[in-house]
């Protein structure tokens, strides 16, 4: 489809969504679908829920956030369940400011931007349609036209709830233009749009001396004072403040606690009563979700000031920590780099992982659990199994420190350093070593890192390097194994046959001669020793494997090579150990013979086709792994 065809289709769709009718016609629409009159909070929740909700291990995952927010499932679930869902049901939390509090570059602004963009799109659907009094500067709910004394009866008849008063502008228009005939007042469908200032307001603090409260509540239009004769005439007032324009949607306060106090006073009445003061008018009703964001240090200063107690009691604070999962952190870097113009420089596999390991280690706190170091904790947080620890241990660690994830290296710093590695001249590719080197060089330039922190961070870079070394060796060794899966499965089945005979005090048959033999203890131990199974623990380990096999059989599931994580690791390590000498010789020979050269070319081809390398980055990987194996 051509660009101009898409533009034409978008214009046609916008024209199709347009609707203008009388208030009486709008009421008929409400009879068919009372949800048209839902509140701003309900509209935001319905927008999130419309993208789907996935249940995983008793937790709810909201698909709406999947493409932009990574590793914050718990924080997002709490945010949606405790605030948006509750507020949508008209519970008291809707009368609170939602304050997202967390470290810099932790995703607070991204969350708010997603909500605003999502609401814009949702208002273009039938489920998210918004209707307003035509010509109202605040795009207000048409039901406000109904007099208060008639509302209980109307609410019962239409199955809706009516809250709020007609704005001063619509009051005078109802009197002068429509002569009090409510049924004739024109109603239109509006599309929420930040650019068009419909249903989304954004307030950003600036110099208190130059910023005016009119930015929030509108201002007098002095050019019309002589025409209308009074500053209290609605026709002489511009209802164009951010609070006015955010009606029916979202009001965002950027870095809210940097605002001058007088700007925050307006929120006291708006949150609790759903109205605010503007000019020389009665309180003006507003239906909007107020969402703000700030960092931890500013929040602590704010709550330490006794003057702020009234506003503090009207806030729901949602901590938004840094992500603590390596695999999710990789997605953040990948997303941010994809948005750049550096896609022509190849980023070798595991580069982002090495950087992510460093970042996550800086954010984790030492566990009080015996034998648990930061690397093991990092692995468990990322969903890996760690010997000697269970799911209960993971949950216990996650509850050890409420502030975990609120400090450490931020994604912005890492992306800046990856960018510095990418921007060097004439690069075909960068790898994990280039990234870790850039991270290390940047620590000296980081303004907020103390000497002690720098030493810790350098240690974390060393750990990330060791983790990458293991990944690199495994990748190369795996590429050297011809038909790796088949070799692994053969060894796996051989091991199972032997442990089954061992545990049942039985013999096994030689597949070639049919001769009965004792289980091959040497084979079993050569595999078990790869993962540190001692002589004393071997029987328990073998019995555990058989129990797992039996459990799979009862459930009609196939027990295969990947069913037991530790056994799979042992099989792989055994294969790699057998191959080590071949890899070492082939990768380190400066003048390989024909056979070695053929093997190297096959490995490079496999690294390119199956593992995501380029020829140049695969060659570099082979040289590096060769040097590691020769140490």
C-alpha cells in the first residue's frame, strides 16, 4: 500500500468516526450502551484490559505494556490492580494523585507516554468512544446538562452515574444559544489527542518567577472585557489551561515535586472533590486521571516537609524500580539501539547480555541467605535454576529488601556507552568485550559514582567478563559438535539406561553383542562430575532422575534431553570436555592444515547461520576462545 493511500485511509477513518447529534440522540445511544458515560479512570483501565490479560503462575500480565516495558511485571501488575482497576470501580483511590516514584531512566516517563498514546488510540474504537458537548472548551460529559434534582431518576433509567456540574462556558451557552432547551444541545464525538489538546494535559515545571497559574486553570481574555463588561463573564475567559484540556482523560505532571507549591494547591480540591478553582467562577468540575512522576530523593524531601501533609494524603505512591532480570534488560538495550541510525554496525550475540549482567549486579543487594552470592541471585531472578535453592527461596529474597532496584546503573548510561563503542570509525561489528571496555572507560566520567562504588562496579565488569567467557566457550564448542543434538541425545539415553540398571540392581545389554554387563560406573561418574555431584550424592541424584522420569510417564509426557536442567548441563559439559582439545588446536593454529581449515570454515558457517554472527565477528570469537582455552 502506498504512503498516500495510507494517508487517505486514515483521513477516511477519521471522517467515519465523526458524529454530531442532539443531546436527545446521545441519550438514545446511552440506552443502548451505558458504558459511553464511563469515567476517565474507567476508560484508562478498559484501554489496558482491551489488549488482553495473561495469567502466569497466579500473576496477571497486562499485554498492553509488553512492547515497551520490560522486567517490571510486578510493578505494573500492582499499578493496574491497586490503582487503575480500583479507580475504574469508583473506589476512593480515584480521588488520589497517582505518583510514580523511582530512579532515573527506570521507565516512569515511558509508562505515562504509553498510557497517553494508548488512550488516543482507544478513543478511536467503539469501546473507547468519547462524546462531549459541542463547542465546550473542556469537552465535558453531556450528562452534566441534566439538572441535579432529576439525576437520580435519570441514573436509574439509563444505568449510569452522573457526577459533576456544567462548566461556566456551557452554562451561558445553554441559556443564550439554546434558551434552556437541553434536548437541543449539540453533542459530538471527540478523539482524544495530546497534539490537539483534547483529553490530555501535560504540565512541566519551569522557573517559578515566570510560570503562571494560568498554565493550569486558564486566564482572562482582556481583549473581550470591554465587550462583555466583566471578568466573571465566562465569555471573557479562556478555559485553555492544562487542567481544562485534560478533562475526560489524563493530566500528566512531569517531575511534579519540582513544581512551585501554589501549582500543587489546585490539586487538593481536584483530587478529593473532582473540581478546581479558576478565575472568578464557582468550582469547575473535571473528570481526569492525575498522574505524576518523580525520583526518590525529591519524594523524601517532599514528605519531610510538614506543609505537604494535605497533598501527601491525597497521593498513591507506586514505586517503579529498575528491572532486575538480565534477559529483560537485554530487550531494553535492543529496543533503544533499534531506534538509532547505527543498525549497519553488527552487534555480536551476547554483547547486550554482558552489559545487562553488569547492570543487574549493580542493582542487586547482597542476600542474607547462606551460600547465596550476587551471581546466583541474578540467575534465580532471571528464572534459572540454582542448585540447593527453590522457588520459596526466590520469593524470600524478593521480599528481603523493599528498596531493591531503586539504585544502581541506569539503562541510559549503558546505552550511552554502547553508543560510544558503536560510533568509532570503520567498524563492521562490536562484541561483548568492546561493550564492557566502553562501560569500564565510562566509569571515570560518571559524575555521581563514588570511589567505593567505582571499585564495586569494576568488580562487576570482571564478573560480566567471566560470564561472557563461559558463554563464548560454550557457543564455539557447541558449533564444533557436528549434529550436537543427536550426540547429546545418544549420551543422554545411554546415561538413563545405566542409572536405571544401577538403581534397580540390574544388568544392561550391550546393543551390539547382546551380552549382559554391569552399569557403566565410569560413564555415569564422568557425566555427574561435570556438575559437581559427589560420590556420596550420586545415588540420590540418580534416584531423583528416575522419580522425575516416572512422574513424566504418569502424566503422559515425554522425558527428554531438555526435561532436567542440571542433567542437560552435565551432558553438554561432558561433550564439551571431550571436544576441548580439538577446539584448542583448531582455533589456535596460525597456519592450519587443510583439514583444520575446513573445520574452522564449517564452524564459522554454523555460527553465522545458527547463532547470529557475521563472518568477521565469528572469526573474532574463534580467536578469542582459542586464547581462553590456551591459558
